[in-house]
């Protein structure tokens, strides 16, 4: 097998590693491309292309993450990962770990870790790399990597729910949520939300948003039931779709351009968190992006009209 064929076979894995470390589709794709350039420029053939490329993309991602930390500290409003609709890497043996680790909730927990802790956790817990491979990737001893993993596990376990939602139950809850959303049904929405539910919006200062953060079932239900029926009247359509392995939806304008996405975090039979990404910089990889400001103006005009 030639270099190109080896690389293309490993590309889904490399992207999945980079995305979990970075939380950004664009940065992950750039890291994978840079790994290819280094692999192609290498004059010697590694014993294992998988080990070489995985280590290379990890080191690149660590460097990018260190510089990205500064940008995220200066970010306008809450920062959320770039939404991922389909994870290209598939491993039936580790399907549960892959699905859990790509959720927005998990990626936000990973943000608590240092770049090295995050990389060790991803390589070991998600992709089951050996400590010898991890040590080579992050430039630390195997003993140091084991300590990094212990610290990472502690941070991650502190924020994780005790019980994951059953997939069928989760999907049914999401179906009822989007049905109530379309109808502007406050009571229906309230019944699906946890008492301390949070609605978090990421506009990055580049688009209008529902809110940076709103808490409480009553507040969230009333806001959603007010805004979304108005959006439907200006031809915004809701397209249910998994977002980062969890229930969610894409919202499109009348020209089928992406306006924003919603992702639902379901636990204990209720929706615990609703995350909205409307920052256009985080949606471009999904297709043409709508003019959110124009949609916002149309919605506000409807709200001002007498009933």
C-alpha cells in the first residue's frame, strides 16, 4: 500500500482524534492535512503508519490547542464546540466510548483539562492506544502519561452524569421536544425540561442569539415557545439530526442555508441542557450559512405587529 492509500485509510481516525482534542472541525481538518504533509515529506517509512500519523496529529493538535486557549479566553459570550453531524471514524468495539466522547457535554468537560491531559485521555480512554504509543505522541514517559490520565479521569468523572440516557428514550424525548417547539406549546416543553435546565447560546458576537444563558424550566420553555413559532412564520425550518452523537436539529432559512443548530443533553428522562450554535464561523463546514441578522430583523418585525 502506498503512502496516499495508507493515509486515506487512516484519515477518519486522525480527524476523530484531532476533533476531540480541539473541539473544532476546521482546526481538526487543518491538523490532519499538516500531518499528511509531514508524512509525505518523511524520507523514511515508519514501521507503523498508524502510530506515526496518530502521534503526529496529536502533537499538532496540542500545539494548536495551546494557542487556541488564549483566543477562547477572549471569546465573546459562551464558547461551544463546532457542531459535528457525522463522526467519520467507526469502531463497533468502541462505539459507546466514541459516541459519549464526541458529545458537546463531554467536549466541554475536556476543556477543563490541560492540553496534555486532554490528549492522553482521548488517546487512551476513547481510542485505547497503549501507553508506549501515547508516550511517544505527547513526548512524556509512560509513567508520566499514567499520572496525566489519573488526573484527567478525576476531572472528567466529577462532571459526568451517573447514568446515561437510553438511546430509544432519548430519541423519543427529542421527538416530543421538537414537536412542542413547533407548536409553541409552553406546557409541553416545560414537561420535558429538568427544573434547572440551561439554555446556552454561542453567537461569538457575530450573530444574534436567543440568550447567552438562561436557566429554569419556566424561563426556557416560555422563551422557546415565543421565538420558534415566529421563526417558522419567516420560513425557518427545523431538520432533526444528531449533533455530536446526541439528539439535535439544524435550522435553515427559506433558501436552505444553515441558520443555527440545537443540541440536546438528555439525562434522567429529562432535557438538562440545550445548546445553540449560531456563530457563522462555526457553521460553514455544514454548508452555506444564512444571514442571521436578517432573520432576526424579520422576527422582530413580526413581534411588533399587533395581534
